[in-house]
C-alpha cells in the first residue's frame, strides 16, 4: 500500500476541485495542499455512511482493491468516481480508511 492523502470533513467553504453528485460531496485536490489534505463537504442528503461524513480518513493506493477488501468491514463498497479509478471505504477498528485502485 502507498499513502495518498488525509481526508477531513468540513462545513466550511474551500477551493473545491470537484463535486461527486451521486455521493453528494464536494472535494478539494489533496495534491494542491501542503499537507496532502483532501477536504470534503457533504450535502445534507448525501448517501455516504455517517462515519465517512463525520470522521477523518486516511487513503491508501492498492494494486488490487478486491483483494485488499477481503475480510474487512466495508462501509462504502467499491465505487468508480472516474474511469479506471475505484475506491472503497472500510472501518478498521474504528478508524476510517479509504482504499483506491487505479487501472
């Protein structure tokens, strides 16, 4: 696994780099942040799991998302926000972890 970013939910306005409509979330570009933070602002009706909307998460790149999810507590099943890119979120003993795969 390779560390990617640290995701932080917020209610403040930021310089949003994208909006994922079906997840109801605005996101910033972590590569544009000195500390690699991805800020997330969720719509009131966002279908995302409550822990993703309220807790910070750490994101890692994996070679095989399906293999990395085996035996884990999945709170957002594999989802493709862009072609060739899949993410999923797990609860790892109370910590929220995002796993992503790029093909």
